[in-house]
């Protein structure tokens, strides 16, 4: 320690900052982030500076985290010092104060209320409705296969995932509302993503073209959701689904029912987060299978042996371990939710580096899942990584596509059953062949999207 100037006391050493890019005056790394894109910015700076990268977003200090121990610290062991962060406030403009964005007592109450339909046992009871939606898509694809037409696979997966959410969680056929919901989803996520990467947000009250499009998207969501609520209230019989639970819920202490706005926010969370993440996971899975015919061949071998061409039921899922490993490996390389923004409430230290209060913290699955200390040849697509023997040896939080700690995604079982079922049913019927085109890169659209549409043709097996 050195002596403080003009005193006889010892001055504390300056805090030990994590390394990172210097950035520009005032703006920090804002321009570089926008130029390179969030995913590339994270990846290149992690490779340049290590597992904790410090950078500035205007006046804000931010840190990227990649090491599993640091991820566990922020999401689990010291989670009380890390709030959801300002990025979620921007997401609230779309989905409101639902399970994804709420905190504290409200979040705990809503999580308890909404958990029962998402247990593994409850999800298995939904496989019939899931299979019906998948089978309907496959019937529609027959004409596509016969004509040799091109499928926009990312759009097809979004349509399917939204249909499945409607049938299973809300006992509702959303078919006539799928197109406007998906259009509104694209507009809203693009809008929020631009705001997450911007230094200054133009207030929504100002009628810029972007603000008007965003408001129209939110109006579309509101119209669909409030129609669902009103139709269910007019229904003369109970439906044992999440919507009924929300409508009949009462606060344990006050006995007060949820108001329509809170119900709307929870439905919005399930509609958007529920379909978007599954659709993205499936899109990347088809992309990877098309580029790795040896993995595709082994998948087909398992499906033929276990199913023999029939639709899988609940009992069959356990007999499809390689199918599940394909999904897990796809989500390792391209996790739909690729970073979990947090904000430090108080001063802290991670990995020997000072984390000042108010810092933005970005634990990133995309980086952790590529960490060479925990994954051999991390860029290779190798489903065998997820055999039970290899998984048992893996470091805690080296793999966390659904987050971690008490806020682990409520839909983890739903998503895994859904994606495995889609993969099994579609792969039994068709090969999906990738059309030549420019390289596909991962880009952040809140979730991790391909940089352009995934164009594929169908080949009947």
C-alpha cells in the first residue's frame, strides 16, 4: 500500500479491473458493438482478453463472463446481488411484467402458480397434442415435397412452435392468428434488439416509423391475448391448462384474483418466449444435421430401430437417447438464449476482478459452451458429448442452455420433449436439404437467430 497524499495513513490499492477493449471517449464500445454485432463482439473479445472482459457502454461499465465458476456465482451462489438488469425493462415494453421480467415476491408467487403444468410428468401428458400439431404440418409439407418447392425452415418452425403452445398451454387453435403473431414477434424482437444495442432510445411517444411499427405489434399481441381471456371466461366448462390456472388464481394472503393485465403479461411471456426459443432450437438443429450427414444417418438408424415409422408416444421418448443428444449438442453450439443480462446491486469481486455496483453483467452460454478448457474440439458438432459417461465428468455450469439457479427456465421439460418429438417425427419422413447460399452466422435478435432465412428442400425418405 502507498500513503495517501497529505496524510499519514495508507491508501487502499486501486481496484483490480478486468482486461478489455478501451473503447471510444464517451461512447465506449457502443460503435464497435454495433459494427461487429453482439455475438462477434463477445466472441472476439473473450478470445482476446479471457474469461472476464470489461468494456463500457457509454457511461456504464459492463462485463462478459465465460467461465462456468463465474456463471455459477452470478446465477446461483450469489444471485441475490444480481438483478435482471435494464435490458429486461426494454423487454417489458412487449411482454410486460410476466415471469421472465418480474422479480422478488411477484416472481416467486407467479413461479409457484405456473410451475405445475411444466413438471416433467405434466408435460408428458401433452405429447398427444404436440404430435397432432406436428402431423398437421407434415400433411401440409406433402405438397411441398411433391413440387420440390423451397421451405423457409425458420418460419416453418416458428409456425409449428406457436401452434403447439396454443394447443397445449392454452387449449386453443391459433391457426388463424399465427401469421399476425409471427409478424408482430419479428417486429417487436427487432425493435427491442435495436434498443438493447443503442446508447439513446427515442421515446415511444414520438411517432417515428419504428415506434409506430412497434406499437402496432404490441396492439396485435394485446388483441390476441385479450380475446383468449374473454373467450375462456365465456366458456361453460373447465380446461385443465395454464390459462385456467391464471384465471382462477388468487393471492394466498389477500385472496385477490389476478387482474387482466397480469394475466395478459403471463400469457405474452408463454406465447413469445415459449415458441421463439423452441423454434430457434429446431432451426439450428436442422441446419447442423444438413451439414453433418454422418450424424443424420445415425439419427435415422435410431429412429428406425425404436419406432419403425410410427408416431412416437410417451414411452418411446426414453428409447431415443441419440435424438436427445442431437438436440443437446445443437443447443450447445447455438443456445437459443445465448446470454443472460444481469446488473450488480452491490460491489463484488469475480475471478479476482473488481465488479462495481451498477455494472452490467453478461454471462454467455454461447461462450461457455465453446470454452476449450471444458469442451474438446468445441466447434465440432458431436452429439456423443452428451452420453451419460461424458456428461458426468463435465464441470457444473459448463452447459446451461436453460439458465441456472432458481430462475432456471420453467419450460425446460416442455422444450426438450417438444423439440425431440418434432425431430423424431420429421426425420422419419424427410431429409431436409440445405440450399447453397451465403454463409449462415449466428446473430442476436434477443434470441440467437441465423443471419438469414434457412432455405431447404424436402427429400422423402
